[in-house]
């Protein structure tokens, strides 16, 4: 053979990609880019390029393992094709359905957090104690300091687990609050009508 | 102990607990005026008077007092209804509409989350404790192989047998020295203890000393020592008195 046959071109990032792969497979929580940069002892730009390479290699439909950007970092998860098999062997992080009360509480914490229980109760109009306790137990929300002052109420915020379960890269991926239908025009008119009757 | 029959003597009320509850529920008595801590103190006093702990009564009391405290707290702090009541009807309507809008948006958000959760139901990922943090590296000082071998060779060597000599103390019988001293004093009227026994071991010297004391007790000898740690002089009885006479004479001569 006159010219050597080169089927595989060695990518200069291959070694770094292998290192990142190893770090990600050991991790039990999403790894932020900064942590990967520090652990791989390489520069950020190269790490991001290598992550791009890995994302292509581990994408849905190509591999049983999917690399995704979630909860402010990078993490492996199982491909959706394998979900059924996974479900036979493992429990989902949120196995049982979440009640309406819990979902409303979760939404309030996600949008307004850190937020206290009295604040949640004020918006929902009912006590939030058991919903908050349940969400803490599921690891979807966690304590985040206290209100200022003596005996300040405990504040809650959502956890990285919440973002992971809901497949969010960050909380900014939630729909904008202004875009959600807070449309109470009809109700407002009726309320004002009642008010006029009263003051009349 | 019946909690409801607990007799109370408070500033605002005097009588059984049961009646107090009735009056409060009928709003004939303002809870804000009632000293709840006083009720608790009275109950604890009653509890202390009794020997055994009545858990049923404690439980019932706890529930009643908790309910009273909640009622009192609500009464003391202005509630939201009162806030709204202070507003003009127009303002109240606007405030209500604002709150309803806020709640409705959160309800929408909850709906979005619910849908999202259903879509993402097939997400399986590793959940677990964080892996262990790296241990700080412990660096060893640089080692010379020869030096290491030398040290190991020392360890490999059979250690010297432990001497037990000090444990084998031999105590000759006291009588042996008693006989020896008697024989000595038959030949000489006096002798010097230290020079006579100088070559013996400490144990043997100690036994010899005991023999000396034994002879002294039997009044066979006299013992004298000029000063502490000076040689001990031993003399036959009778010989010593001659020596004492000499001393007395010397003393007489000098003092004369």
C-alpha cells in the first residue's frame, strides 16, 4: 500500500472528552462546567468543545445513555427508549403523582422562592404546611435560610433535583409569569359591580 | 384528673376550665384578656400534686390549650379580612382581583409543571449521595533503600534474651549470719560490719543486718555508729562497756 489508509481521524479533543466522560459517569448530580474544567485541569473553551462532541455522541436515539444540560450542569441519563426497562428495575424520582395542592405550592416556590410558608398560604388562601413538608420529603424543595428578624419564618427554594425531575436547564426555563394567564378581567368587572352597589 | 374540671383563679376569670371554654366560644369573654400561661401553670401545679403522670389528661390539656392559643393569636393580630375591611369597596375589589390574578397565574404554572412532569416521566438518572471528596495526599519523606534495609535487618534480628537475674533473689537464712557473727565474736571482741560483709550482695547484706538486730535483741552484742553512714561497729557485750568507760574517762579528762 503506497498511502496509509486512515479511517479514523484522531480528534485532538478525544483525550479530554474521555476524561469528561469518566467524570460524568461517576457523578451522582449534574456537574457545572466550572467543576469539569477544574477536575479535567484544562481550559474552559476546550472543555465546552469536548462537551459538544460528547453531546453528539450521546444523543437521544444514538445511545442508551444521553448527555444533557440540566439543573445548571451536565449529566448522563437513560435514553427514553429504555425508560420502560428502567421502570421495571428502578423507581422514578417522583414515582407517585403530585397533588394539585403540592403542584401549586411547588409553582409558588419555583417562581417566588425563597419564600416562606405564610407567604405561600397567603397566595393559596389555605395553609401550606403539609404540601411543603411533602415536597421537602421528595427533595424537590429545601430550606433556604430564614426571614430577617427574631423567629423569622423558614424560607424555601427549589432544589437541583426539581430541575432534574422536570428536565429544566435552570429556573429561567419556566414560562414567564407574565405569559401565564392571570386573566381575571371578567372577575374584576363583577367585583367592581358589587363594590359600586355597596358604596351606592 | 379531669381537665375540664380544673379550677382556675385568673384575673379575668375564676371557675372551672370548662366554663371558661364555654364563655370564650360564646364570645362572652374576650380571650385577649385571658392569661393562658396562668392556665398552664395551674395545670402543671395540679399535675405535680398527683404522684402518677396522667398522660390522657396531659394530651387533652395540650389540645385545648393549643386551640386556645391559636384563637388568641388570631384575635390579637389583624387578619386579612380586617385589612380588606379597612379599604374602600373599590379598593377592596381591586385588591381581591389582584390576589385572584396572582393565584390564577400560580395555578396556571402548576398546570404547566404537571404537564411537564408527565412529559418528562421517562427520565431516569442516577440519584445518590455525592461521591467521596478526594483525600489530601500524604507525602512520605524520601527514603534510602539501604537505610530501610538496615532498619528492617534490625527488626529481623533475634532480640537478646531478657535477663531474669534480678528476679532470682536468694535470701540466705538469718540463722546463717547469726552463727557466723557469734563465731566471729568468739575469736574477736569486736568487728566492723561493713568491712566484714563488703563482698556480699545487697540481699545478703540486708539479711546479715537482720541477724545483727536479732543478736542485739538477745543482748549478745552492742552496736554503735559514730555518725549516719559511718561504719557500724559491733562488739561483744561487756567489751562495749569497756569502750564506754574509755570514752567517759576521756570526757572527764577533757572537761576537767
